[in-house]
C-alpha cells in the first residue's frame, strides 16, 4: 500500500536518514524499532511531509500511485488526516487545551469538508465511543485537562481515525502511559486494525511492545534500517549485531552480590499524607485527598527495595516524604532510628529527567557540588568532585563542561555523581532510568549495582517498570491508591503475585514470547 | 466559573479598600495642613480655618475617612475648591472625552496589532518579520507626542483633513466629535499597537511550537488554519494582560496628548488639580482612576477564564 524506496533526509545539510526502504501492506501492523536518535520519528514525519524547516528529502514514498515526497502542500493537507492519520507520544500536550474534545475530533471532518457541523459532531461522538470514550460517560464538552493521559491518547486516536484513514502512524503512542493503560491502548489499536482494515505503522523503542503487536518489523540505527522481516523471524534470528545488542539490553540483569544486613536503615511507620482539594463552597471545609495511606515498611541497610505503582498511586509523594519534603498527617519516617529531615547528607535522590534537574548555566563541577550547600563546602571539594565523576564512569576533566554537552545517559551519570558527593548511605531513585534508551539503561543499571557493592548503599527504587524492578531490587512493594497492597522478595512477587492488582500489573506488561528467547 | 469570578471580585474589592486607605492617608493624614497647603503661604489664619471647616477637616481621622468613602459611594465626590462645582460633575464632563478617546485608541491599537502580529509570527525569520519587528521597535521608541505633532503637521496643516486640536463637544454630533478624537487616538495607539503586536508575535511563536499544533497539522489543517484555529486563542492570555494595562494607562496617561490637542480630558483635570493645589479634585480623581484600573483588571480576569477553560475549574 505504501512503498518507500531509498528515503534520504538531511536537515540543514546534516544527514539524518540514509536509503531507508520498506513497504507496508494493507491491514498489517508494521513495527519500526530503534533507540532515540535512530531516525524512526523523522521517517514517519517524512511520509507526512511535516518535517522541520531546512529539511531536504530524496527518494520515493509511493502511496497508492502518488509519491508523497513530491506532493504540493495543498495536496498533502488533503491527504493528512483523511488518508494517513498520525498520533504522537505525549498525550498530555498533544491536544489543544482551550478546545473541547468533541470540537477537536469534529474538526478532522470539517477541515476536509466531509460533513456539516451537526453531522461532524455526531460522527465525532461515534468515533469517541469507538475508542472507549462514550459520550454518556465522557461528554463531548470536556476539555483535555479534565481527562487522564490514557483518555487523552484515546481522543488523539479518535481524531486520527475520524475519517477512517488507510494508514495510521503511531509514534511511541504508549511510552508516556502506565502499563495497564498501555495494554488498553495497544489492544484498541489492534482492534482498529482488525475492524477497519487499516494499516498501522507502530514506532517504538520497546521491543516487547512490537513483539506483541507487529506482523513485520524494521530495526533502525543511526538513520538506517539494519534489519527487517517478519517479527518472529527477526526475534529468533537476531542476525544483526545491533539487534542482538538491543535484545540483550532489553532485559539486562546486572551482576549483583547484595549484602543485605538486618540493620533497619529506613523505617516508615504508619505514614499518612493528605492533600487539600479545592473547596466546593466558599466557606465549607476543603475536602482532602489521601495520597499516602497508612504506609509501613522497613528498608534494611545494603538492601535494594523497589516501589512499583502506576501514576497517581502515591509513590512519588511517598518518595518526597522519605526525603523529608512532605509533612505527614500521621506516622513517622526514621533514618537510622531518628526522624528524617530535608537535606540530610546521608540521603540523596536521583530523579527521572536528568536535564530538568540541572541549571544549564553552571558547569558540571558546580552542579555536582550542589549538595554541599546544605552541609558546607569541605576543604577537599575538588578532589571529591573528581572522585564522584570517576565513580560514575566519567573523567575529572568533565567538571569544566556544561550539561548540554552530555548525552541523556551521561546526564543521568552526572545526577548520580551529584548524589554520591555527600557519601550518602541511602539513595532514592525516582524513575531514575525510565527516560533512558534500553542500552543506556542497561549501563546505568550496571553502574548502580557496582556502586551499591562498592559503598554498601541502600536503594529505594521507585518505578513503574517491572523490568527495572526485576533487574535491581531484592524486595518490592506494590502500591495502589496510597496503600501498599503487596510486599515480598522480588522474585516471589513477580513470579507468584498474590494481590489481584499485582497480577494485573504483571499481566499488562508487554513481554517478548518465551519461545523467541531461545538463543544464547 | 462563578466561584472563580466571586474570588476575583472579592480580591479586587480588597485591593480597592487598601488603595482608598493609602490615598486618604497620603493626602490628609501626612503632616501639613491641607487647607494651608491649598491656600498658599500668605493666607490669613481665618481663611485657613474657614477652608478647614469647608473641607470637613475637623473631626477624627476614621470619621473623616468614612465620610469620604461614604460620599463617594453615594456619588458625592466633594466640591472642587478652584472650580467651585461638584467634582462629580467635573469628572463626568471630562470622562465624556477621555473614555471615548481611550476606547478609540485601544480599538485602533488592537485593529493594527492583530494582523501585524499574526503576519510577523506566520512569516517568522523572513523579511516581513524583520520589517515588522523594526517598525514596531520604532513605534515603541518614538514618544507619542512626537507622533502627535507629526500627525498635526501632515493631516491638519498640510492636508486640511482634521483640525489641529480642540474638542467641539458631543452636542455638535457624533461625527465631528470622532473626527476631533481621531488624530489623538492614532498618536496614542501607535506605540500601544507596537507593544501589542510584539507580544502577540512572541506568544504566537511559542504556541506554534506546541505539540497540539503538530497534531492539528496531522489532521490536515494548513499552516494558516492551525494558526488561526489553534494557536491564536492559546496566545491570547498575554495579549489580554497587555490590553488591560493599556486601557488603564490610556484613561489617565493621555495627559501629554490631551495637552498637544487641547482636549478637555481627565489627564488634564488631574494636572490642573495638582498645579492649583485642588486636593479635593486630586483625591477623588485618583480614587476614581484606581477604581477604573481595578474594574478593568476584573474584566481582564473574566476574559482570561473565557479564553482558557483551565482557569474555570469546574469542580
């Protein structure tokens, strides 16, 4: 249905894609796999002709019998949304915040002149119902900020399929979503392919997602396709070294020799955290939302404890409480038997977004030394900065550089160096590897395992990713709606979950079929 | 929505009360006898005493404050010492010029700024954009009285289209009135339009980079449709803020332009009140302007909520 031959793309003279060739057949799910920067998104944007300014393409992309790369902008406007639909990664920002969802879906029909206003609204309601947002439950008059991330992605899908396009391009459609929501959205996309007979081009970095979805896949690296074929065959053969590397990294298990003691390091006893909600009436009592509900656990010295849960389960609030940044309404949190306080040098934190947590105007030396603000600059500060950078696999000379000179994985290493600078005993890792590519993530996990062994660190690992929990934790807590619903050794919880919620989480996580893993 | 409006209303009422206390304190309570100040150095004690009684300066401070506020609430702004007429009448007379002038200038400013700002954003980084940015830079830098004199020179002296100044009064008819206000309104509007166009341009450029614009383009909207249909309304918040500030400024800040064109406006009234030491006029007109600014702020707050549903907080 679409045949791409020798697609080459440069932006302001920088080569981005080289000789990309593939074809997508009617009614199939076509997976495009690669790490960030491999060019998979720009391949899709080339087909849509929605490239950034300064882009130069060559090659051909034959859709039916026309070449998408040579169509006029006016002709492309007629094709986009009608023949080819597209959805993007970030459901939180993909919708216009000041327009109702009904209007946004109806707009697809109106802009193509396929329906009048009344009819377009009616079709919008039908399409929203098809994607799981029936108007009786989610009225068309809702605004995006009144919906959850998963619901917003459903709206984006309804917009893209309003005119029943023959090709739907989905660029990392579930990367920003929780596992259970991800499973629902993937099932919806698969159902649409079956019911509507359209083709789906699924772009993702997640091998497990394509394994369960795609009929055929291509693997991209540095702007080129390195391997392609039916999904099962690619997974079983792994003929290209890069594919093998990706595959190995996706369920990488670092070498760990945990030295867990019986010494209680961090104790949370009956912790409760309430948030005030907006008042309903002017003088009434403000209602509260219980984000953390009577949570008790103990993290032993040298242990790596996982805390899993979906967004909204209260795990980030709990992390902030551990750091002494959230006042508790009941219960207490003890570090070495004494109440925790904010800025304690014995406890440090690493967050998800390495770039957002650094001031871009300071050099790395100053960024890494930030925790000294709370404990005073030691006389050997420079030596300790050099030591911390060496510990995380960087060099002391990196101290003079700025943060934008580093890649995402290196930035997360710098964040870890910043945490190590106070010689802490406990590190809280809040989704610390979630934003990293699989191969980078494998390296960072190795680093964390190594540091733990070397310094006898305790880790509190907060994540929604069960692979990460499996890789790096000894014990795991499962959190749902502010409560710990299950607790136990990681292996036991993941292989024989007792609580139905844990079972749902594990079932929802996409996995590569076991029979495809049988190669050394 | 109602909750939001009520909260904004209460907060602004509070600002109004605080402002009234500050104005009252500055003019009446601060050391120095207002009556002696108004009459000058050579006044006899008897005259001063008479004026004090006249102004209601006898009595406790809270009682005088309440009397002043109570008077204003019932429409009694006191009597001007120099004009010997109620301040309310004076202000009403001046507002007939200042209010239409401000509205006229604001309308012109918006009508100029909207297309210009949109054009600059749509042609970002091209010659049109650079041209507009240069022109608006000039519009901000050049003082408006210079524009005013230029306009008089060209359109009143070289071309006899407009009169060089004065105001015939609305009794002369709508058209002569508007005609007399046209050149002053243009002179006031040009710098305002330049600021507004630049704010709109940068707000639009920022929204054009948002993910939902890409989504709109993927639905099949052209660049222009995405700009008009999605970017414009999202770029409105900063524009509304500037518009509100500009209206408040235009109401009283037109002093220089009113002088250039000999217009009997509010700005000149304050100016005369200050030079003639007519504290009753100054006090009341200042309070009235504070009220106008706060009322405009309230309207702008309501406009925010109309433009952005996230501010309404239904639940």
